[in-house]
C-alpha cells in the first residue's frame, strides 16, 4: 500500500467510525464486547446491567441515584482484623430508584461488586455483577423494585467477603440489617485467636520472659566490666 492510498483511506473514515472511537476513549464500558447479558474486555466485565426495564411493581423510575463504590485494602484499615472492604458499608435508596454505579478498584488485584436478591425475571440469577481485574473503573445501572428490602453487596472472590468486603443496599430503609456487615452488624462467626496453653507453652513463656529480663542486666554488667578494664589500662600506661 502506497503512502497516498493509506492517506486516502484515513480520510475516508466515516463519521460514525470516528464517533465510536471517541466514545470508546471517553467511556471504557462502551467499548466492551457484549455477549447476552455480559459485557467484557481485558480490564473487567459487567453482567446484568439494566438502565431501562422497570420491575413489575414499578410504574416509573422514582429517581436517579449516582453511587461511587470503591474497593480495596486501604478501606479495611478502619476494621481490625479485616483485609479488604468497600469504602462504604451501606446505601439507602427510594423504591423504584435507578442506581447508577461507578465501581472503582483501588488495588492491583481482582475485585468484584455484586448485588444479590434482585428479581430473576429482570436480573438472571438475581444479581448484578461488576468486576475489575486490577486498578480501574466501571459504570453500570440497575433499577430496584418497590418493596422494602435489604440487598447483599459483596465481592465473591474467595475470602474477600470473609475478610471484610461486604455491604448492604437498602430500598426504603430495608427489612433489617444483614449479619456480619463491618461496622454495622455483629459477625455470625467472630474471629478468635485461641492459645492452647499447655506445659510446653508455659515453659516457653517463662523462658522467654527470663531471657528478656536477664539480657539487659547481663549486657550492662559486661559493658561496665569492659569500661573498668579500659580505665585501669589507661592508668597503668600513664
């Protein structure tokens, strides 16, 4: 291909193609491949997003709610013993709200944001799923039904929820708190770190304490002897 032909092809790009390129640069979600209810690319995926179809018990969208949900290790530092968390643990919206979620992963590892318990006729498997394979951002929407309910928000990657990445979404104040929500409800199975005290562990504790107390005393005595020896040597030399 000559340089002139290449230039002609570039100039013949349609306006629609240019619009698609600009849209992909501005909104990564728009550039994802779509497979049924799933959109995905090399950075992450979105499943069961719904910005238009109303639940059966909603006549119209009551309001648009924009929510930013951040996920990462740093958000767990306020919860002792936890490794991962969302930046917030609870959201409350009106019935029939359209929730526009911006999901941000602050870590260099994979995190998910899943909402469970939604009506299956709108959301296959009753859930909405956003996933990022590392640091990044995704956007998706869902419309919640009208009845008061508390929905589980969590990361389903093994041990991420157990280590703190769990929250709740309440519609119309919900129908109660879910268990084990960090900072909100008591854990079903609290973390405990028992010590099996036996004769061996008691002996090890006593020996450790004895050595810890004796070391500075012995060290101080040895240092004092060295200083005295140096002083006597200096006096003999004089």
